[in-house]
């Protein structure tokens, strides 16, 4: 079969077929009297093999190696193709994110675009000081896209840079909440922790609702930070988690202060939860619970503390007695 017929039937252009011939990838086994290329059925099958491998993303050099290597293993090749495709998709996702970030600033000219790109490069720097500088001193008159800030907050491990990013994001109000809320449901626990800390600094009912959802997280740090923020916002559903924090000794002082902030609306519920925990705890736990009771104003807390001055555990009784004296 001549090259023109092969091109029509295979869909591969004559130019590409000649290129395959020059590379030694598919060489026609015959020549006519007039020295025209003549392809055999085996040659045509090889063309289709080449095109199939090209459709998977292999380069012509890789295809040549695969077809000539007797030890070629398709499974290994497919594994490599999957990895290359994933890397390519990740690069394209990053590019798309950058383009959206630039578009969100509604740039009026190329100078605006270049300033935003410079800012993005600063945020991507491997140097923490450079990233912090990019957040604290952005290019003049260039608003930092909140989507970019939200993504950077979720990815940032340096505490100083993370603090600067949260500060910048909080200045934008609740505009970055959507991006941060997605982080609350990430399978990566570090991302969930960063998301909750950042959301805690945002105002509004929507941020409160996201924090309330985080109370059910399996990670105690995520739950605890959400509960502390909700306690300061007057959300009573945080009470069980806050009491658990006192029992476990995890930010127990902060948890006690958050319980005190909730006391005007949930005093009886809080005291009942603390008393229940007192009945089951060891000495260290019961001392922390006693200290938490001191943070609560009112006669109900006073009554529990007075009872504890006669506790069978002398360590608890002494701590309670000292606090009763301070409150009288």
C-alpha cells in the first residue's frame, strides 16, 4: 500500500508517516519500481501501535524504546503515564488557580497583572521571611486576592507567616470564608487545624456555623480550637468539648475562660457538666475542674466549691478551700 493510501485509511498524515520513517519508527518494508514507499500489513499494524501509544501521551522516543525493548512491561509504562498525567494536571491546576487569582483583582492593565504575579511569587517563596514580607507589604495599590490568601493560609506551616496571612485575610471580612471552609473538610488534619484557627478570626454567623460543624471533628485540636472560638461567641453547643478540654488538661485555662464567657446563658448546664466530671476524675483532673469552677461567678459555683472543701481527696479540698477564701 502506498503512502497516500495509508494516510487516508489510517488518518495519519503523509508528513507524519515520512517523519516516522526518518526516525526509524515505522519504515515501509518495500519500495515500488519508482522508489515510492510501500507499506505491508505489518507496517500498518505498527503504525496503529505507534498512534495508540501516542494517544496515551508517550513521546516518539519513548514509543521507539517501548516497541524495540523485549523486556518492555505495559504495566510499568501505564504506571509512569499515570504519574506524568497527575503531575501535569497538578501544574495545570496551579496555573488555573493563579489565573483566577489575577482575574479576581480585575486588573486594568498589564502593570496590575505583573504586580499580582510578583506578589504570588513572593507567597510561593521557600523563604518564610520573604513570604511574610509579601503578605505584610504587598505591591502598592494591589489588593491581595482573598482566594489566594485562603489557599496560602491552609498551606502555610510557619507560625509567623500564618499569623500574617490570617491578619490579612481577616481584614477582608468574610470574603475568604468559602476557601477556608473547604479546608475544614480536608482529609489532611493539618489543613483542618489551620482552617479552624483562621475561621475563628473571622466575624459573622456564617463563620460561626462552620466552627460549630468542626465540633464533631475526630481531631481533638480541631475540636478544641473550634470550641474555644465558639465559647467566646456565646455558642452553648461548645460546652461538652470545653469541659473535656479541662478534664484532659488541653488548654484547660483557656477552656475555663470560655466556659465563664458562656455562664450567663448556660450556668446551670456548665456547672452540672463540671460536677459530673468531678465524680469520675482522678486528683489532677478534679483539681483542674475545681479551678474551672472558680472562673464561674454566682452562688451555684460557690456552693460546689464549699462542698469540695470537705472532699475526701485532701489535695482537692485544700485547693477548694483556698479558692473559697479568695471569693469571700
